């Protein structure tokens, strides 16, 4: 098969939801359709499977949450679909955000009773900001939730995105009768004993059925007619730019509405896209030369060996196991013989991969987040965005004799992108920053178990971090407890403001200083 066909044969998306909205359940059902797993339950089961042997996963188990994002591939209707799971806890880390840089679309799962929840809003906003197409699955229609219009309104106003309902629910909870497929004009009944009911252009049943006289039916039809009349028109281009989200209703648990979703997703989601290089060149997915970038490094998959798996998104060309690839950052060429692909219930050696595929490369410390691998060593993809951390800690080794190990550990973990490194201006005190508290827990745990260093943390709390366009104008006098001046890992100056108020006060006092925040 030629490259263009391979590219058109693939879809890669991240699945995002607030905890308990039903992401795992939906993923399982999708995998079932793909025949990737024999029975549901495998995805959750993974937590007690071999991945769980990792030390660091203990935290995940203790807290009953998913710390790492995992990758799975399945095939449906001849299309290879890559799902990247993203942890949905409020303590998710930068890894979660970086996962979004490796996909071409995102699926957001929303609990119909809860709507958009604050902890995940940020993730959706990153999608929106980066123009990543978003598909929405409103889940748990078998329970009573908010009215469909209310949910759509909420999505539109919080994300500043147009909605296009692809299906529409008839009732909910006890009275949930099914969904209307808006384009194909039929009713998919929720209960197994009912058959699919066809509708004409005016949403009238083609053959009579008692539901016709039920108020939930008449209400749904009225609503749908209103959507047809006043709602936004379907616009593939807007979907591709992330300005419109197709919306589906269903129940993941009952495997209801999932097929409608999957079919439409396959039809309307973009195939793998190329990426821009640091030289502002765009590399198309069917460009001949193999290239890919590392967006995540997972350490300690096997506690007996201190090895890591680097996750690479293939951007162009064909990856072949055993090929010689150049790491652009160092210019070094090496043979890639250990590469894996993650299927629903197994990890398999991958022999070839194409744009959109996510593969795991065995890593003994060679790779860094944002690295590009390619044939000739001439391609370097744009750096992955750094996210503005919100919580900061002063960190040091409890035992001063362990300084060397401490610095080595910090360096490695920072390189992996596990945590962000800062130091105070004059005293060189190490300060770590994170987007979620959990990153510090993982850091402490890994410093102890992998580098044998007990760390002492001194919280400096939540801060508003701002970088500076005109660093040369910054003076020592601007450094105060409420506007703490630090250096980041690239030696750029950063102000850590006590709060929003302190920042505004600073801006008033020093109007010539141009502050900016990262994503
Ligand atoms: P995640 O945290 O987003 O991965 O959510 P899970 O898939 O683990 O689901 C959380 C809970 O909601 C579980 O108890 C599921 O059985 C339940 N659940 C998922 N989908 C549905 C649904 O469509 N209807 C109902 N009633 N419960 C659901």
C-alpha cells in the first residue's frame, strides 16, 4: 500500500473526560467494535495486569486513578484507529497536555447529569486553542440528566465552539426511548426488543408505533426541528478547525449510540496531519522520509531494569523496525530494533508504522521530550509547548551527602518532562513547578525508588508564573516575596506572583515590563 493510502487509513485521537464520565467504558466499547478485545473489562483490568508491576504505578493504585496515559490501536471498517487515553483526574500532569500534541482529534466524554466539569475544561481549552477537532459524546442517557439544549449551550459557551448534534435523545433515564439519527432519519431504540424505526424528512414515523403518542417523542421531534431551523449548519471545515463539534448522545455502559458515534467519527475525523519544523517547513504525512517526535517518556515500566519507553508519534514516511534513524538533536544515527505498539490487551513488537501511529521505543536515556527522529537528521519538529505550572515547591536532598544523586535525579526527571525546573536568582535554590499536585508525589516517589534520594519539599504554594519579553529591563528591585524572580531551565527569567492581585499591582508599577504566560 502506498504512503498516501496508509495515511488515509488512519485516525488518531485522544479521549478526554472528567473522572467517572465514562471514558474507560466508552473506550472498551470502541475496542469491542474493533474486535480488539473479546470482552469488555480489559481496559480497567490492565491496571492489575503487568503494567501494574511498576513501582511508580503504586501511586496510581493507591489513589485509584490513572496517572499515565496509554495508547491503544484497533481496526474498524478497514481503518486503523489509535486512541490515546488521558488521565482525567484534577491532578493530571503536563503529560496529559502533551498527549494532545500527538493526536489529530479529541473525543470528549461528558456525563449528561454533570455537563462540562471544571477540572477537564482546561484540557478542552487546549484543544480549542490548538485547533484540534473535538467530537463530543454525551454519556449516561439511561440516567436522568440535564436537558440536551442546556448541555449544548454549556459546551458552546464554555468552549466558544459551535455544536452540531448528530443524534438527538428521545427522553432520558426511565423514559429513555432511544436516539434519532439526524442525517439518516431513523430512531435507534434503546431497548433490545424494539426495532429501528425509519422517519421521513419531516421526522414522521414511516410505520406507526405507540411511541408516536408519547410526549417524550413529540418533545424530541419539536426540539430537533428547532435545531434544524435555528442551529448551525453542518460544516466539515469548521469541524476540521475545531470551531464546531459534532455531538452524540448515548450510553457507553449499555453500548448504545456508540456505533453511531464510531461510524460518524470515521467519516468526519481528520486523517493524520503533518507537523511544522523549527524552520517553519511543513512536513506532510505522506512525505517520503520517515520522521516522528517523542512526546512522552515513561520510566520504570519494569522495576528490575531502569529502562524507559519513549512514545513517538510518527509524522511522515514509513517506520521500519531495525531501521537506522538519526536523532536530529545529536546528529547520531542508531538502529532501532526494539519498538512496540500497544494493542488493547497486549504490547506487540511493531515492524512498520505510518503517520498517526504511536509507537514505543526502548530507551536507555537517549531521548528527551520533543526529540525528532528521522532518516537524514535534517528534520526537527517544533518544540512541544511548555505549560505554565501553577504549584511550586522548594526542593532539596534530606541528606546533604546525596547532592550528586539528587541533581542527577532532578536532571533526568526534568528531561523526561515529569516536572519543571526553576532556581532562585541568587541562591540557586532548586524550585520545581507542576500543573498538578500529583506530579510532586510522583517526583518524590521516583527520587526515592530510582535515585535513592529522600527529598524535602517546602511548598511555596500556588503562583502565577509569567515570562518576560524584555528581560534586559528587569532589575533586582523588582524581586520581592510577592513577585519572586527565578530562572527556568533555559535560564529565562520568570516572575512568580503571589496571586493575580500582586501581578496587577506589579504591572501598574512597572508598565514597561512585558509579561507573558505559556499555554
Ligand atoms: P472514567 O473515569 O471516565 O473512565 O469512567 P468509567 O468508564 O470508569 O465509568 C465510571 C462509572 O460510570 C462506572 O461505574 C461505569 O459503569 C458508569 N458508567 C459508564 N457509562 C455509563 C452509562 O452510560 N450509564 C450509566 N448509568 N453508567 C455508566
